[in-house]
C-alpha cells in the first residue's frame, strides 16, 4: 500500500469572505495537547497530534483502499453555527513525497456528500504549504448571488 501524508497545521479558523482573519474569528480546532481524539474519526487513514517545527499539528496519513480516505473532525457539542461567516480556512502542508489533493467538506444537517454541504480542494506538491478555503455558500432563492453578504447594519 502506497501512503500519502498531509499535515494539517495548528488551526482551523473561520474567515469573513471579504478578507483576512481578524482577532474575533473563532478557532474551530486547536490541536494543542491534550487534544480530544474522540472528535476525529478516520476512514482508511491514520491521524495523530504531533509537535513539529510548525507547532502542534494534526498529521494525517491516508491509504488507497477507500475512494475517499481521510478524517472527519466533529464539532464539540455536535455542530457550529457558521452562519455569520463567508468561508472556512484550513492551513495544510504536504509533508509527503508525492503530490496530494486535500479536500475539505463542510456538512449541514442532512448532508449526504452532494446536498446540504460544500466542498473545496487544493493540490499540493511535496513540501508545499497553503491554505484551503471553503466558501460557505447560502442556499437561497436570491438573485443577488451573495452580493449583499457581509454589509454592515445601518
């Protein structure tokens, strides 16, 4: 079995659509020790919290036995309310020797992988780091296409 390694670094944070993270943006996962391993489930993958030069990270090593190997990070208490945010950001690093595509899916209640969820992906070369951003699109009948999202209250 050929293994591909990706390393998800210290924070998983939410950002506003319009720009960079602000001090008030929540951190959804901090992999600092001790970390509750019950919040992580794996499918054809191994996950461990390790210290590295980048800080304390969640290291994920995937196999090739399943179509979608990886990890599921579960919200403490079952869910987050991310309705005030336009995207989710996940800093990632490929610490393996092969190119890897990292995907992140954010599920709403009733999600099945196609409906009630959003997914984004990023491809990383060996040693490459980047930030995977998942737009948190809204399901509405609006013809405005999100153009008014994030405007201040008057």
